[in-house]
C-alpha cells in the first residue's frame, strides 16, 4: 500500500510538471489550429462576423493565379536551398570532425549565422547585395558585370536561396556532427582491416549509419524552407513582381493586408498539408530502402 501511495504521489507530481507545457501547446498551438480550420470555411474580413461558405475558399485557391505563383516560388526556394544545404552541412561536419585542434572553435564561428536575428541578417545582406556592395565589387574585380540581386525577378529568388543556404548549413552541420561522433571507431578499424579507403569508408560505413540523421535533416530542412517568412519579407517584401513571394508571405498579405482571413486560413491549412505530404513521402522513401 505504501508503494502504491508513493507511486500515485510521483504520478501527480509528474502531471503537475508537464501541465505548463500542455497548457502552452493548447493555447498557442491546438486552439489556433482549430480556429484556423474553422476560419478556412468562412468569409471573414476581421471586421464583420465570419460567414460560413464551406470549402469555397479551397476551391478558389486552385484558380488563384497569385497563390499558384506563391506555390511555385516556394517550391523553387525549397529545391534550390535544401539540396545544397544537405551537401554543404555534411561536408562541414566531416571537416570539423577531422580537425584535431580547434574543431569546437571552428564550429562556433560557423554557427554564428544561425543565432543572428532575421533583421540583422536582412540588413547585412542588403548591404552585400547593394549595387556597389561587396558581392558586386567582387564580381567587378573578377571581370564580371554587377548583378541586380534584389531588383530583378530572375536573381531575387537566387539571392534569397543563397541566404537560406548560408543560414541553414551551420545548423544541420551540428546535427551531422553529432551523428558522426556517435559512430564507433571500431567500424572504421574493421573496414581498414578489409582494405577500405576514405571513399569506401564514407559510402559503406558513414552514409548507411547516418541514414536516420539524413531523414531528420531532410524533413526538418524541407519544413523550414517551406515556412520561410522573415527574410523574404524584410529583404524584398515579395518583390519584384511577386518573384520572392513565398507561401507564408502570401498568407500574411492575404490576411493582414487585404483582410481576407478566411482565404488566408485556407492557405495555411494547405501549407500544413503540403508539409505533411512531404514528410510522409520522405519517411516512406527512407523506410522502404532500409
């Protein structure tokens, strides 16, 4: 009986400790998600009462040229940024793990872009991309013409992709580093006894063991890229001519600039579904190839 009494007290304390987290999730996640689901079925402009219209908002989105353009821009950003991030972050992790001295300092310096506030990043890169900024001055020094990075539709999205790679690679480098450091050295010693070299070690030992880490990095990087908002909003505000208006920025403008909250809520639901489908596909691909 005494053990049962102690166990029940421990359970009560456990519930008490997790209660704040549950309340935070309830107030800031589940209730807003439920409200967004309801608003997506309404015509709501922030000033009048919501009017139920069923799935009309979702049907209209598939005929909305501006939303479809935002989808294309987001997919361009995702494809252009996440694949280089996977490669670069893994290379950085391999390089820093091999460093016998100064690896921690090097990782700390590389990690700085991750902790910088989006406003700081936007101001810094606007100066770098300026007509007479450092990037164009380097191009002039190398004999190339300056590039209108933020003022031309074909180069503005490329400029944002470069910033995305610069910011995301150090973050995923840390994840890959943790995975690399967890690989037992005995695996490599056994491989060397069988005559492996650095290349075969990487493809037959390192990569197979890092497969779960790759899945984590792929899922998180794709979701993060789909949710990007601050940098496009601060750097270009979706311009020029909508060339950098990603889905989250389009949702923001639809809801808080044009006051079409019902349609904005429907867009957010579709964005959530896109993320879920991407994650499901990636998990299925990795699980089927085990």
